[in-house]
């Protein structure tokens, strides 16, 4: 008996999954060690050179051509991906910590005061354009202020804006899980609060956490990209936003236009990474209550 | 009576929120004087300290009130009122057109997804909406600009405005559709809709008399529609910049960067007036459709 041939659709699907995992792995490596795949981005007198595997003038690769400063665009893009993704991951981690802390506290205690603060915070977040607040905060610092202080204040605004929505979602879930019989049984058997939370409550929060990550990480990417275009970016920081803004500034140059399209593709990829991972892991990164 | 009380409370909250925001914007921006820093960067002389907030703010309020709201102070390039007046039409056109089109298209699509294209509803809510929500708005605006210049490298102002509005509508539609759809699906499950259908009332009448008014009152669509203006302010800033249209957002950024607190405060005030008008209209509609607040209280 000959072995059964695998359906073509399934093979294609599996190949697709492996390709996406490989791309995610490469992105991860670019984020951790950005210079491992490309040359160091050095300034050369060869701006907007066309793409080539090896450029004799600058004596290194120029797979994506050179940028306005004559640097290998692949190298510039690698560094930009690394910078933007690191900021987005760091910010998302801070938001997640805040959301879990505030949401669990509110869900467990049902405090009226905290509930009112969260509700008004949620309304405030909807009513106040966060980019306008960021512009105002970023420009209020003097030029001599240390970059880390300016960047931290901007990150803090973003984190504060992201907490109320996620915290309400977590609080609601914690409240409903706390009312279940298995949590009551766990407490009746003398389990500590931490044990019950870790073993019985937290697994029910995973879908909400997935949704929060999938919506917060792109927000950090979008804000970095948008602010850089508006000329108000994180200080001493060269991320995807600056790469996009510089390519857009020379849009009528064919090479710059090509680099702009590549940068847009990379931004979309980075912003959609959480969604892609959720799809690959078959996790529902969507909360009905969040719409 | 309950409706009037609700409107009064809303008005009070709006006035406090607006006053706080304008004052905060004035305070933060008044601390910056980038021009002074630039002028004195090469010398040993320290830049002069910015004028005290309280004095400057009091003077601005006095000017605004004594001129009976016809003078909003001076900016580096002229009277604040004139600068905003010259830029407001384009921002208002972009904002209002994309807002109206975005919410109307969203309603149309949501109605379609709950009737004819029902199998696609879940796909929209679980796949399309989260992906569209994650895409940075600037990227979409730039993509629209890129496509436009492939067809016309020297587009007219009208074309740039039209394509800019289209890009904002495309950005808005997935989320507006998701919000309408969520509300419509909840209302369609209600007993009174099933009873109305069982009594043989035509589909159009059921939608017009029962479904849509209840969606408006109970699902929070109105609130979201008003607050989506905040998102449009950001989107409008990108459209104004990318399509080289010039608008209030550009003036606000310039004001914030150069310490022109009067200009920044006036732009903030303008934004809150639009927001307040929207909130009051939304509250008025809710009070008119549900005077006792029974629906809205039951669902919130």
C-alpha cells in the first residue's frame, strides 16, 4: 500500500506557517542584534544610490540602496526596526503591568473610587487626542534637557492613556471569575489569594491580555511613526518614523520612493506582529467587550 | 425632568473639562520659548526666563473677555484669530466630511453584515477590525498619497483634499462598522424586535422604528461617534501635512514648538467647543429618544 499523499492545500498552509515563523525569527534577531545582518550605517557621499548586492564606492552591501546621507538603507532600516520595536515592547510591558495591577485590584475589591477613576479616565482617553498631549509635553522640555527625561515623560503619557481601557476589561473579567464556584471552592480549601489568582483566575485573563497586547503594541509603533513625521519624536532616537519621514521628504526620487514602500511594509509587519503570532497560535486576540 | 438634569450635568462636566484643558495647554506651552533658546545658543548669556504663567494667562483671559470674544491674543505671525480663521475651513472640511462619510459608510456596512452578508460579520469583527485597528494611520495616508501621485504628479488642491478625506474614511470605516454592528446585533436579539417581526411589521419599519433608535440610545454609538473626533484631529494633522493642505493642526504644532501659548490655548478651546457641541447634540438625541433613561440605564 502506497502512503497517502498529503493534500496540496495543507502543504501550502504548513509552508506558509513556517515562512511566517522564519520571518518572525529574523525580525527577533534584527531587534536583538541589528548589525548582524547588514553593514554599520556609515555616512558616505553617495546618497540615494540604487540597490546592489555590493557597492564598490562604499565597499559594502546596498541591498536597499543608500539613504539621503549615503548610508546603506538596509542597515538604517535594521537599526530603526530594532529601536522602534524595543520601545514598543518596553511600553507594552509597562501597560500590561499597569493594566493587570489596576484591573485585578478593581476586580477583586470593587472599589467605587477606583471604578469612578477608571470610568472617567476612559472617557478622558476618548475625548483628549493623545498626540496633542504628547506634542505639548514633548515641546515643553528645553533643548538642553536630557533625552531620557523627555522620552520617559512621553512614554509615561502613552502608558497612562492605555491603562484605563485595558484595566476595565481585566477588572470585569476578574470580577466574573471571582464569582465562579471553583474560585469559591479554592478559597474554601484555604488557598492563599496569590495561589487562587495564579492557578484559577489568571488563565482566564489570557485572552484579554492577548487583545491588550495586540492593540497596545501597534499604538506605540503608530505614535512613534506619527510623531516623527510631525517633527516631534523621541530625542536621540532613530526609529522607523524618522526613516519614513526622510524617505517621504524625497518622494519624487525613484530610490526614495522604493525605500518608502519598503519602510511602509516593515512598519505594517512590526505593527501586526502580535496579530500574526495570535493567529499562528490560534489564540482569539479579540474581546467582544472592547468594541 | 431626568433628561434636563442629565443635560445640566453634562454641561457642567464639559465646562470644567474644557476650562481645565485650555488652562493646562496654556501652562505647558507657556513654559517653552524655543526661539529665545535658539537666539542665545552660541553665547554665554542664559536665555531669559519665560514670562510667569499667571500674569500671561490673566492677561490673555482679560483680552478675550474685554474684546467680547473677538480677540484671542497675538501669535508670532499675527493675531491668533486671523491665523485660525484662515486655516479652519480646510480642517473643518476634512474633519466633518470624513466623520460623516465614515459613520454613514459604517452604518451601511453594518446593516449589510447583519442582513445580506451575515456570514462575513464574524470575519469582520474577529479578523478585519483588529488588523485595521493596528495599522498606523500615517501609513495609510501616505499610501493614498503615493497612489495619487502615480496618476497625477501635480495634483490640484481639490484632488488632494478629496484623496485625503478618502484616506481618513478608509481608516475609520472598520471601527465604525464594528461599533454599529455590535450595537445592531445586541438589539436584534431583543424580544421586542422578534415580536415586531412576528406581528408582520415590514422590515424597513422595524429597522426605522425599533432597531436604529435603540442602537443609538443603548449601544454607546453616539458617545463613540462624538469622541471619534479626537481621533480625527490626529488623522487630520497627517492629512494636512502629507497632502500639503495647511490647517489648524499644523498651526497648533508650530505654536506648541515655539511657546505661543495663546495660539495653543485657542486651538484647544476650539477643539473643545466642537467636542462639547457634539456631546450636547448626542445627549439631546438620547434624551429625546429615551426621556426616562430606561434603555440607556439598563444597558450601562
